[in-house]
C-alpha cells in the first residue's frame, strides 16, 4: 500500500515536472524555431521586393510577417522583427508596435520577450551598436543612447516618431518569476549615418557568429 | 459500499508493514507524518507563491524584487524613473454619467471617482479627459466620504496657484482645467492611502438635429494626437503673427509661464513642440483595453432620461446595447451591461414620428436678480435668453452648378485598423456617386501627402477606375501632417464653372488645431470644406470647427455599419442647393445679441440654431428669418412667447448662450485677432455665467489639511483607454511564463529527490 501511494506520488511529480518543463521548453523552442522559418520569409521578401507587406508570411497561417532584421553584434544576436507587438507575434520574435514607424521611416518601437529574444538587453551597454536591415535591403546603424527603467503606470512611452530612433522595450526585472508586471526596460538607440553599407560582408560575418552561439536563447 | 469505513489513521495506512515493529514504532509514527506534512506544505507553499506573484502582477502592485536594483553600477548608465525600480499601484478610476434631455437642451451630470489603492502612499491624480466640444461646464463639486465641497470658478492662473498651495499644505483639492474645448484636465491632490475622492461635473449642451433626427454624443476616450514638430513648408507664409516687441510671441510667453507651473506635473508622452506648445499636457498615457486592470478600472455607468416633447418613432445607439423603459412621455435608458468600458463615444439618437418633425421651436429663459441701486433702492432686473430652432423646407431641386470635389483621406497611423476601413468604404461610395459633369481628385496624407492626379480630372469610367484602385491600395501608417495636404487642396486653382467642395475624411487627431484653422481662414476662398470624422474617438472639436470655418458640414462615422447611411446623407447635402445669406429681423423694441453673429449657410436637412440674449420679452413677439435658397428668397416667421404667457422657463439657455459667445470670441482669435483683445471679454462672460473656458478653471478646496506634511505625495497620470478597434503606442507585455514553468518543474524535482532520499534512508534504517 505504502509503496503504491508513494509511487503514485512520484509519478505525479514526474508528470508535473514534465508538464512544466515542456511548457518552458516549448516557449523557448518556439521562439528559436520560428526565427529560422522567418529567416526564409525575410530572404524571399528581400528578393522579390513586393509592395504588399503581408506577402511573405513565415508560415501559412501566420498573422504576422517580418518587417526588419535586427542585429546586436556585441552580443552576437541576430533577430527578425515581426509586425505587431501582441502575444501572437512576440512568441516568435520581437515585434514592431504598429503605431510606430518602420525603421528608416521614423522612430520604431520594438518589443521583445525578456526571457527569449530580448534577453540580451540585460547586458547591453551605452554606445554599443545595433544594426537594422529594412525591407529594401538597406542596413541602418544605430548606437545605444539611453537605457531607462520605467513603470508603465507612471510613465507613458515617450517617443518622437519623427526622429530616427530605435526603441527596444522588454519586461523588467529579468530574473523574476513574475510576468505581467508594470516595469519595463526601455533602450533608446539613435541612427548614426543613414547610408547603405556593404551587405555581403556583414551577412557572412554575422552568420558565423550566429551559428557559434545564440545567447538570446539562453535561459 | 453501503457502510462507513472505519477511520484508519493515515500513518497506519501508509506504514502498515512497519507498524508491527515495536522498535521503530514511535519514530515511524512521527517521521512519516512530518515527512508527508513537509511535502504537502512545500507544494502548498509553491502554489501560494505562484498564485501570489500572479495576483501581484495583475493588480500591478508587484513587490519590488531584489534584482530590481540597478544591475549595472557604472554611474550614469541607467536612469531609473520608476522610483528606484519599485512599481507603484495605479490610481483606479470609476465613472458615472446621467443625461437628462428636455426638448433641445441636454443637462449632464458626470462624476469621476479616483481611488488610491496604495497602503501607505498619498497620491495626486492627473486625468486628461474628453468632453463634448460645445458643453457649457458650469458646476463642479468634490466629495470625500460624506463631505461635499462646491467648486468655484476662478481665473485660470489664480486657480492654479491656489491649487499648488493647497496641495503643498496637504489639503484635499481638485482643479479642472480646459486644454481644448473638448479636452480637460482633472487634477486631484492628496488622495490618502485607500481613499476615494469623487469629482462631479455638470454641463449643459444643446442636442443636435439633422435630417429629421435628434442626437447627442458623449466622448469617453482620446485618440492620441499627432504633434507636428515644426511648421511644414506651405505655399504661402504661415508664420506666427502676433510677435510682440521683445521678439517673443504671445504663445511663447504664455508657454514659458505655463511651464513654471507645470514643473510639478508629470508630462504626457509628447514633449512640447513649436507648433503644439502644450503637447505635454494633452498627451495622456493610454491603457490597452485588453489589460487586466481594465476589468476594474475605466468603466462607466450610464443613464439617460429622455423627455423629447414629441412622439418618437425610435431611439437608438449605434455603438452600445440599450435597455429602454417608457413611463408616460419619458424614456429611461441605460446600457445592457451596467458598466461599459470607456473606449469609444456614446451616441444616442431619437427620431420623431414623420408627421411630427418640428419645423420651428423656441425656448426661453428669464433670469431675474435683485439689483442694488446707488440710492439704496432695490429693483428687479431680468435677463432674457432664447434658443431658436428653425428647419427650412427640403429643396428637391438639384444643385445647378457642376461640382469639383477634392477628397482628402487621412492614412496616418492613428487611422489604423477599423478607421481606415471605414474611411476607404466612405471614399469608395463617394467616388461611385460622382456625376459625369463633375471633376474630382483624391489626396492621401500621412507624414507626406500624395495626390492621385496632378490636377482635378473629369469623371470618366477610366478616371473613376483609377481612383478606386488608388483608394483600394491605401493603408494606414505614419504621422498626421495635415496642413500640407489641406493646403494642396485649398490652393488648387479654382474654376468659375465648377463649385469646389473639399471632402476631408480623418479622425482629426492633431494637436495643432489653431494652425490648421488659420490655414482654412486664409485659403478657403470660394471652396467649401466638408469634414467626415472617422473612428471610435475622433477629435470632434477640430472636425466641427473646420467645417464651420470652411462653410461646409460635419459628418460623423463611428462604425462600419454607419458608413452608407451617413455618407448618403452627406451626398444629399453636397448635391442640394444651399440656404445662404441668412438674416434675422427682430421685432421693434427688442434688441438682440445673437451668437454666432455671422449666421452659417444651411445644407439640406440642417436646422438653424440661434442663441440670443434679448433686451426684453414682455409680450409675445414674431421674429422673421430670411435667406436665399437656390436663387429664390426664403422667409419664415417664428413666435416667441413671453414669460408671462407661458409658465415654462427653460433653465440652462443662458449658459448655452454664454458658451456660444465664448466660442464665437475664440473663433476671432483663429482669424488673427490678438489674445489680449479676446481674453478680457471671455473672462468676464465666463465668470459672470460661471463657465469653464480657456481662461477660467473650477477649483474645490477642503480647508482642513489631510496629509501629514512629513509624508510625500506622488503624482500619477490616469490613462485613457485605447479607442475601440484601434492600436496605439502602449508598452507591450514582454515576459513569458517560461521562468515560472521552469521553476515549478525545478521545485517538483527537488520534492522528488527529497522523497527518494527519505526512502533510501528509511530502507537503510530498516535493514537488519
């Protein structure tokens, strides 16, 4: 009797562990896998250069599509930015707030999960470069100007949409169990020189970096 | 089983095998208990912990985590605005509104309750909220528990200073300020921990009447407005005019003075810009309608008492479900859900039965007050006010001249989602409706503007097709740089042969209204401007005034269902002759002060609505109104009943008249009259009639200090809900449940190991 009871209990605990870890694992896997699929969609978008924004969905039933590619060379991070910053997009990649502009057209506000894609913001430093590739294939170089922790109940998101800024938003603090809290880390980066840089060089460089490790995915 | 099984102690059940062993009996009796107890406590604790952190997160009162301290101590790298990384509970907002309609006059009582959920902190709430653009706000009171303090009307700066002083002294104080005719700020200071303060506002308004239907509208949220940074290049010069000798213009001086007082107040999402110097005051934060907090905050309870004075055919609200109860000639109306989210305008419409549509109506109010004369004699002095409504006959004959129609469509970011669909549907209908004799063009604008044709084209199957394709391809995004687009349409060379009509489809979400009005005054010429407001929470003040200055009409579309009905109403106005050159002949012996002084042109279905102050009203009088309608003279008479012949005095008409006068005086400012001429006039009329205006504020102050001076007070901006069907710039939710899932798994693993460890040890102990 006792053995059965304790075995049952152990089994339940094991099932529970399996359930919780697979949930966590799924969030992580989804976040990473999707980026590979999105990479293809982005490549197609770059090649065809159609006007229709939603023409290149990463998978058939997707309700979002890539709008930019974001790299943080200092952190070996290479991400595809999706349209929209609701849960549906953020599970698969950082997302642009649709009320903000596209990178290159004005200030772009991009949100990302603190546990997955935007984990790297934890270690970001002022002055570090960020690079963004727009739909037209053009690369834009930004520099991190400011990092601020705000309380969403106190501070509205202050951006001037006419500037050429990149505003990255993620939940704060990083290492806490709580989700849905009111604190955010907001990183402001300004455009350096709006020139087209050599595309092929950076492609090679960053690809090798990406394959080495992907700190964005670290738990 | 049909019997109660005997109660067997748990430890016996679990340790049946060892129970007989006397050596370990004592130990075994307690140890498994402790072990299992520990497990259960551990599991319980885990769940409590998780539940607690989730709850804390939902109520946005998350405990400061130790890791919230600056993680990078390199000086100057990390600004923490969020009070050292601690989050603060947001103020809670609960609203209630009661409308009483009697005839053409609407009386509204609107209360806002601010609750401070904090357990230890004193708060100041700052809430920027919308109001109907013509509302005559004439009463304010503050309620704290059972105490009621009636607000007083004061000059704006004096009221502001008094507020600051009372706030610093720890007194409970509330201040209502006007930012725009349809945008106000509620400041409430010294709300104690766990306390509630209710501010009640009362206003009068006249109900709207168009195409045989009455209506009123009550806005509940704000579409974030675009704040242009600098003056865009226009074809003519539109530089600030009123430059004083010091080189600073009045606006700049005002702004500088305002800034000093604004220092203590948290700014909205926008910084002041050259064109919108008060942008920081009119850019309140937005709260996503889907946020969990919204289930408790930002809900309104709404009721209407409708005494239309006419038999009604129907009562409807296009955006809300209603419950209507009829008692005698009154209707009592409420929403189906007792509380509704404040995420869009409320609109109530009622239609009299066809034969009963009024063609004229007059309402009067007489104010009597005792006047003390110099020779110590007292006498009664009365003031007479009248509200006249006159509906010209419907003209069946079509417009004679062919038309040149220029459509301007707003494709900025604030038009996203449902608004752009409504706008495109409206425009498509308009294009299909064009006649072959007409000429047309389409201009779309966001940050930049773009015309379909370089100049207006004749309507042909081909040009129409081209336009429909152009409209079909439009999508929303970018800024709202309205001025250049409007300028392009107004500046296009006019032709003698065509009547130019500009149809402007937008949500009007801009902060630089004054600049745009100036542009319309300068460039209108023979053009007529018709505005079509789109969306759940458009800037009605801007839309209505633009149409007034543009001598056209104003149409409101709040939902896709309304597009075809409202647009065909607009088409009938565009295609019918206009009643112009209106004049009023007052009877001999009566002098009248009428606002607006310049009577508007009337389009098909529109009534003439006049507010007048009359020198006397001793006996019934006849007023004659004349105008030109399609080349013929139109004339109608209206009888004013004196107060002696009827017992009905309509309270509120004096306020409506005063509000109209303030509005007309401020219109002069947009026409270039200097503020120093306008301000004293507005101030005197606003103070006399106890009305809110750009130069007067309501203040209610509790004399007894409530907050101990040692304790600090935190200013909190109360957000507005994201308008229904729109996306706005709000912070995304950017945390996953992965850490929680992982930790729970980890805790469970520890439990498993603990259990395993105990079993192993027990087995060791049991071994002979």
